[in-house]
C-alpha cells in the first residue's frame, strides 16, 4: 500500500468506513466552535463557525487540515451560530440577530449583504436555489431572496424560539419547544406575511412527543431524526407524522446529528460522539476525546468531524 503524504486523504468505500479514533485536532478558535460544514469543489474546504465571532476555512484535502482563511469579525463581534453553503455562496447567522450572504472565491470570502429583520439569535440557515431560510429565537422563520438579498416573507410561529430546520420535498420541519412544526414551503413562498393559526398559515401539522423540547433534526431520505435535551434521538415517519423509534445511549443533552455511509452520528453534552447503524439503530461505537459539550457533528468524504465548547475540532477516521 502506498505511503500517503500530508496532502493525500485516503478514500475508502462507504462499506469500509468505520471511524474509530481521532486522527487530528484542529485549534485556532478562541471560544466554543458552534457549527461545521463543507464547501468548494469536492468539498475541499472545511468551514467552522464560532462564538468568538470568526469563520475559519481549513484545507480538507490534507490528512491534517491546515487553516487557509479566516474572517475574524464576521458578525460585528458577535458569535456565529450556523452556516449554509450553496455553490460559491455561503449564508451565516448568529448572535447579532442577522444573517449574511457571502461569495466564496477559493479561500477568500466577500460579504455581499446582511439580512436584517430578526430580533433574536438566529439558530438555523438553509439555502434552496434562489431562496434562503433563517429561523430565530424571536419565534420567526424568514424567507429571503438570495439574488436580491431582501426579505420575501416572515412566518410568526407563535411558539417558543425556533432552533433548526430540515427540508423534505415541499415541507419544512422546524424545532419549536416540545414540537416539530411542519410547514408548506409553497405557501411560505407566496410572499404574504403569515401568522400561525390564521387561514393563510403555511403550517401543515406538528410532530409531538419530546416533552423536554426539540433542539435539532436531520432528514435522511424519507426519515426524520430529532435530537433533544432529554438525551434521546427520535426517528419519525414524516408522511404519517409518527415517531417510529427512540434511540437512547447519551447521558446528556443531544445537540447535533448527521448521517453518511449507512451510519448515524450524534454529538451531545456528555462530551461524546456516538455511532449508530441506520438499519437496526444499534449504537456501534462511542468516541471520546472532547473535554466540553459537542456542539456539531459532520460526516463527509470518509471522515467524521466534531466541534466542541472546548474550542477544538476533531477528525475521526
């Protein structure tokens, strides 16, 4: 087998991918690392967002990714909580109640325009063609025109703060209190200001069962997974609006979930990352190493990434 240099990441078939140990620890952020995503052709860039107010870019083609770019004050000195990427455009949002659209040129980022209108921390961002969505602790979901960079509509959810979104077909699932609300994307896109409960409301129904609250979720095909403060993960049938399964194993608040290669990965406040198979949903492995809450997990290109309140990013292979 050939020896790999630091610029070569060994690619394995999905069936052989089983992260077992930490291969690298990335340092540079000075506060909690909140979110991770990939960008660029063939996902060669790892993007990290932090409470320190910065967005950092790392060369994901390397076995030990090196920093290649940084925007130190992306949101007016306030923390960056989430990132969404589409082609050469990136959407970020955070503690300054704003979302921003950026244009990426390799390792360089240029801010195009702030998207203002929220009155609370913005916890979720989604980009869908010429449409972008943001959700906030201010109990609203906002839809934006990416090209014109202005607001299309605002949905007043009427519940507790909105902490995340997932999209399946024409439906948007949002985390609100103990429920997951289901919204009709086409009605949202009509461009009318809407209040949940009114005749023109785009809300379709809700999924209930997480009494402790819902913090985030993930769409995998026609399945929906949600994570919650009660240490559980639930699998839902979005079509029939039913909870099909509850996964238990974490011992504290579960904050993030991702999927790849027939596996589900979750990160929690118990400082661990758990690996589950997506057929029987058995816990196959527990990855330990972080010294703080695990805020986000990301799986792609045969690698698993996790970030934490401990200010680091870990790569598992």
